[in-house]
């Protein structure tokens, strides 16, 4: 299993630094465009909430990106957080199945 050592950037920070600031958009303006509350968008931008699949679809339409971009940013961030919050998962031994392939 490959674990990323560097903490990934939260998608809210990317939204803020790569979209809102360069386009001089406010959270209020973007929230109206997306059809979400200002509070909902503010939580994402301030890294207090996650980008959901529904939000990923909205952001992809607004900024002509793919929803996968936003989902993958969130997934990478969440996996890093989980892997570094607790290391109990490292103690788990693989279950050998009859379908496992040998590595040389």
C-alpha cells in the first residue's frame, strides 16, 4: 500500500486560491451561482467541511472541470487524514485468498 507522505491540500484551499481569488469572486457570489448557502460554501473554503459528490458536480459545472477532480482532491485529503490520525490500521495482516497472485 502506498501512503502519501506530504499532507494533501484541502479542496477548499484550492477553491479559494485557484478559483475565488484569481476570479475576484466572493463566497456569496459563488454560493448563489452554485445554489447553495453561503454557510455551506464558507465551511468548504475554510476547510471545515468536505466536498460532497453533489458539490463536486456543481463546482465542475461552474469552473468547467471534472467532478472527479474535486472528488479526488477530497479523497486524497481524507485518506491522508485517516492514515495519520491513527496507526492501528498498520497492524492488520493481509488475508490470503486463493486468488492472490505471487510477486517475485
